[in-house]
């Protein structure tokens, strides 16, 4: 297919009819239309195929997670409670943006997965509270699970962390800094409570990781505003209209649309422009491979020390076995 291939008039009419149906039954309720140009880009963002073969942070992932934090703040207005971190998994980002105009349909394709708890298309956003220790454990998903399950690759906003892929699995995160309300990044505090924004996919992932690790390797207990463990995720959805009955879900694709609409128009043509800083990764997730023993053990947790102790015990047992075998052999030779 190329622009030179003439379209079939009958099929084109069918497509336009479906577009109108989508606008009327879904998009217009969010203030959008199918072919509405929201922003424009002067560069291509990485494709899903590329991201599946390259385990790394991407400008697209930075854009999506920045949008989550922005949309929660815009939605809550004067009642906003600061969101320290937003996290998504790369497997949730299904498409990309290319050079040129970006329309609403493009945005939906990027974040098209899921059915909300309101039975409407699109995964909703949740906000939960986690301790610094739990956040560090959550980031270990990036270091130990993502290398073997690429759709678990984490994309983040509001946090910068480094990890050493040569360390013991689930104990590879070396340093973590979280962005405070004044914009400064400060070291993660284990006992401090942080507000975290996730989508429905990440909510399921957090539950799954905690369950399969039996609360041992990775222990996560997301909490609500009152500090109680979240047992019903319906209660922690971001509500677009707190004054209306029930909860009007903030869909993740809507959050991205709102953020793109808010961007500045740099060339004065009336269309917001995608900032250049999203062309490349921002350095939020950085691997620092090192076999230096000091780096392998600096700040190590109980997992590393348990593995080392187990290795030491095995080495001692093997040494004793060798000593016993040699001793028995020597005694037998002397007896002859």
C-alpha cells in the first residue's frame, strides 16, 4: 500500500461511517474526534518492534508517564495531592508516534488496551500509596523480570534509578531518587509514603508479582488515602468529576491526549509541538554493569547476603567432603 494506490470509494464510505459512529458513541463524550489533530512531531518515536528487542527506557515511555502525572493534577485541581511517581509497563504501549500530525486515533492506538471498570474502552488510571521500600521492590521488576519478559519493561516519571544487571536478581537496584514537589530529585526514603499513579495493567502486575513471590522476594502492599491495604481497586480510580455520582474514570489514553493538548505551540501554527526532550531517553532508568566486588555488594539487601551465605555453606560442606575423602584414602593406604 502507498499513497499512489487509489482508495475504493465504497470502502472509504464505510470507513467514514464507522468514524462517525465512534465519534458519536465514544470520543465526543471525552471532547475529542477521530481525525482531530492534537499535536505534531518533528521526529519518530521508537516502534513496538524496536522496543521489544531493546530493553531500555524510551522517550515515548517518558511521554506517557509524564502525561499520567499531568492529567491527575489537572483532574484534581485545587484538591490535588502530589503524585510522586507514575509507572507503566512497555507492554501496555501498543503503538508509536511518527513525524507529522498526531490525531486522536493515533493516541488511542498507543494506549488502546483494556476495558474499564465502567465497561468503557480503555484502561483507567489509579493512584495508590507505597513506602519507599516497596517502590524499590517494584523497580526490581525492571532489573530481574523485564530481561526475560520484555513487556514488563518499566517506563517511569518522577523517579530516577540505577541498577547493576550483574548483581543477584531482585537485588540489583543501586540508587533511587524521587522528584519532590519543588522539582528536585532526592534520595528515596524507605519508610516515607509516596503517591504513585499506575494503570490497570500495572495494578494487575503488582498483585501478580506479590502473589508469585509469596511476599518474599518482592513484597508490595498498595495502600489507599487512609493507609489501608487496597483490596478493591475500584476505590482508588482517578475520578474525573468528583461532584457527579459514582466514579468517572480517567482513561490513560485521555490522560495522554490532555497532556499533548497542553504542550506549547513553538512554531505559531496553532498546533502544540512535541518537545525535543522526548526524542531520546531522559536517563530515568540507567543500567550500570559492573563486576567490581565493591559494586556488587554496596548496599546489598538480604537476598544477596542469603545467597552468599548459602554459597559459603555449600563451599564449606564440599571442602569437608573433600577432606574426608582424602583422609579416608590416606588411612586406607597406611593400613596396607
